[in-house]
C-alpha cells in the first residue's frame, strides 16, 4: 500500500488544464499570462506551469519566492511577480530574471539602482489604480507624471501597464467606466506599451477587452466566472477514504455539538478528511460528497481530520476503504456549487487544500493510486 494515498489525494488533470488554456487563448486572441500564484491555486505550480508552457507567453505569481520556485523547477518563460516586492527582494528577483510590479517612482528608482549595479535592465509592469484602490498609480494628472518618470529611468524596461476590473464578472456599468478610463489613461501616457486588464472573467465574458495580453487563473483550472461553461473542463478532483461505517439509530446525533439528528435509523460513513486538510467547516450539514456515483449529504460538524456523510440510501454499495469524491465535475460537488453553499469563492476552496493532501497528476486521474 502506498501510504501517501491512504487518507486521500487531489487528482490534477493536466490535459484538461492545457485544454482550458487553449479555450481562453482562442476566445481572447491574446498572449496569455497564466496565473500560477499560490502554488497554482493549490494544484502545484511547477507541474502546472510545465503543462502550460506551450499555451502561454508568461506566468504570473504573487511573490518573488514563488517566481524563484518556478525558475528552480525549470521554467524558462517570463515570470511576472504581480504583487509589490520589498526592496530587499529585488536583487534576487533580477538574479532569477523575474519581471516586477511597481506603482511609485521611488520603487522604480530603487529597482533601477539595483539593476544598474547588476549590469542588467529590470523588466517591470506598472500597476494602475482603475478604481479598486488596492495597488496602482492613480489614473489622473499626478499619476501620468509618475508613469512618465518611471519610463524615463535608463535601467528600467516597462513591458506592460495593467489594472484589475473590480466587477469583471458582472454587467455593472462601473466595469465599463473603469475600462474606458484606464484605456484612455494608458494610451495618453505610454501608447506603445501594452495594457492588460482581463482576468478570467474578462477573458471569457468580454473576450479579453480586445487587448493584446490577457491574464487567466481560475478559468485555467476549469471554473467558469458565470453560468456559461465556455467548454472548460474541470481540472481538480479531490478524493478521501471511507475509514469507518456506523449504524445509527433514529433520534441519535452525529458529530460535535450534536448538530445533526437522525430522523430514522441509517448508516454514517466517516471520511478521512477535515478542515485541517482544507475542507470548509462551513459546509457542515450543507455540503455533499459523491460515493459510488451518488451524491450524499455531509452531516454533523466537519472535524479537523475527519467528517461524516449520511450513506443510508446507498448503504449496500458502501464499504470501508472506498473513496468519496469531495470536489469534481458533478453539480453537487462542483466548486461553484460548494463555494456558494460555504459563502465563499471557488478560489478559496482550491487554495485552502493543505499540503498534507498529496497531488496526483495526469495518468492516474480517476484511478485509485493504491489499487
């Protein structure tokens, strides 16, 4: 028995990942920045990036450390650090040929000074604040002076201007206002530098805004930003073992806090997964898992290392050692469905799957790695 998979595993379909990248690229007709920050949303940044190398022009990460990990994993394409970096990290970033983000003249001057000492040119994307007020140069007269000052620095090469649409997944008028204002500003200050605004929602719903560069993260992993599927394929399927079966009498309770009471006698399956593995405690008594092809309810409070499901209706099909699918393609366990039930977003459900859940890639999709 392979003990790595005794409790469960996360299956990552790299063929589906590459398919989804082609869907996004075909829809936008743009150079694709594949966002693999947060360890590719928990799926494994290096294997994911390797699978996407032929479909994208650049990888997006959140931190210098994430970029270095990709370089050390053999990734040679441009890697862009989408977040702001501390001055102490700039030398390492340039050593590993990472593109950086700047949004003040002082940051750019510090970066240029370090680049000059290393006899290199720092490639940067300038962040613009189109209304989210997270990071970015304001799109006003002062901001125009800042962008011009950054662009004049001799040891800086500005390879992109970018911002983020706060309502890209809705039909809000504010989204149009943001887009038009930011496009106008970018054209006025640096007309020959490409602007990119589209995240996954912007790529699929608005075809990348017709811009030459588009960024995609969640769409690559098979999650649609709206009710349309766009031909995306689910990439992640999470499995856990059934480790115990309990025959419970009518009126007895299940789990901490006695939050679930049996209406009639039945069978409860205990699964080898809990909130320490990343399964949301918020899905206690409202989530579902799939066992033997049937969706069954999560019952009782999700524990740190275990959780329970009511398998009374399929008891004859269930045995200890079988697997339950926690996330997958079926509607009951689709990431969008579970995220809505847990009052969160699909991003969080993927990112929170902990490192103690082994990742299994490609040829073992749909198989039991032990069997």
